[in-house]
C-alpha cells in the first residue's frame, strides 16, 4: 500500500512525502530531500491520498500501569487485551507494561500473565516488554508504592521475575541508595535498561550509578529531591550525563514552566510518559493501583493521604499538552517516538518512519486529531 501527499514526519521535521508499505514494514519513502527507493507504480486501488493529513510515527509508551479500570499487575489476559485496544485509540503502537510494588506472589503471577499475552497477542498496541517499577525502591521516596512490599536489592528475586516474564523485562527501576545497587547496575545494565527511581540520592551518587551503567531516570522531578543550586541531585545529573529522563506532562505532576525549562536545557533526552493507572480513560471515582485504593477527583489520582498515585492521562494527551505549553511540535513528537525507542535500544525497529522499520504510524489532521492508527501496516484504530 502507498500513502501519498501527506506531511510526513521524517528526520525530525514534516515533509510532503509518499510512503510505501510491504510485509508490515516501510519499504520506501519519497520526498524532496529523501529518496530511499523507487516507489512502485501506483495501481488503481493500491494507494491512499493523504492530502491535508499529517503522518507521524506510532507513539511509544514506556511507563503505564494501566487504563480503563485495569492494572497490569492484577489484570487478567483478556483485560490486558482490552487495555491494548485503548492504547491503540490513543496512537500508541508499542508499550512497556509497567508493574508496581505488591505482594511477591502476586508479582510472580503478573509476570506469567504478561508473558502469556506477549506470546499470543495480535490486536491493539504491541507490548514489547515490561518496565519493572518496584520493588527495589527507596522507602523515603516511595510515592504510591506500598511500603510493606518494598525490598532491598535481591538478585535472586529479580532473576526469578524476569524468567517468569520470559526475559521480557526491559527496564529495571531502582534506588541507587539501596545496598548492592551499584554492583547490580554494573552487572545487569549490560542487558537491561537501569532507571534511577524513587530516590533521594545526591548528585554524586547519581553520577556513580550512571558511570556504573544506569541510562534512564524515572518520572523526572517526581519521587526525588528537588534541584537546589548547591545540591543539584538527580535532576542536575540528567543535565550533565548521557541519560534519558521521563516526564509526566499532565499539567499536575510538573508545572508547564518547568517543562519548558527542561526542553530548553535537554530536549534530546526527554521522554513523554503517562504513568497512567487504571482510571485513565474513565471518570472520577475510586480505583486501585498496586492493591491500594486511589481516589480520582478532577482527573487527579491520589492515595487516601493525598499522595499522587500515577496519572489519568495518556501519551496522546501529554503530546497535545506540551504543544499547548509552548514546546515545538517537532520536539514533542520526538519525545513520544524516537527518543523512547532509543532509550530501550529499539530504534532500529520502531520510533521513526524509515525504510526497513515496522510500519507503525498515525494519520492525523492538521490539528493533530487522530484519524487512523496503524501497527505493522495494518489499521488497529479508526476514529
């Protein structure tokens, strides 16, 4: 199939282009400044005219706990399939199912279910791995994680959970202040992405963890020390070192002025995430996250004590938010596509529109309203 005359996001900017798809991948791209291969002669019925449309790479979600009433740590396989349908509606073509600190036996069951879904799923967004947020987190910055189930670094338990998942853990979140964390980072950063998370570590320890192999920071500004001009902490380390950093851009977790500041400082490192919980896509009410009750009012999710407990947003909403906050649309797109793909070393397969990559893309109108979403060149959502 050939899609013609759209404004296509290629190499960091929009260009009027034609794209061709064969066997689920982009086979050719043709525009004024890019020409990968000769696009096949257009035959009747074998092309779609996308004049006045914009084509973006499919969004990539690295940090979502759930949506539409379900949570990855407790949802059944059918529920997870439904969740993948909701993600598809919001332009997400690939995602990491994100876990939560919970009773260890429940954690093990969740890993088995996620493996089952990943082995068999065909519809909706593609689950490409697991973001293991917890249980190796700091109690002093635990956020909405249940303190009863937090653990010190435990290599045997990590190995068991990863094996149950089918070796599908792609991100391991941990507090570098925990004993044995540096040794763990040195060992497992060779095969997994290590994210510094839920920590009150100072700049020096953050730098040590990064030198050991950590390359990622979980929801920057949230569940960590704030930045002080004499104590820059983990936020200062993001500025100085080659790491990626997640941002929750729901307008609740981080003030728009801070989002603008970070884009001026380190735009090439920033990743849009939702950190969504089960209330995403639903109305205010009482929900659950990691076995704890969460109260949602005016779209803000909190535990009973007022602690923010994830979000009710989506990557698509975050994308539109940052544009409204004044971030250039090109940077917003990269933060939802290519940069997260690079962060998990998946950019050879996904994250941009280029020959050989999976044909994951979104057709939008000029106001960035989603019209169609494609995964492997097949429509998975039509508005």
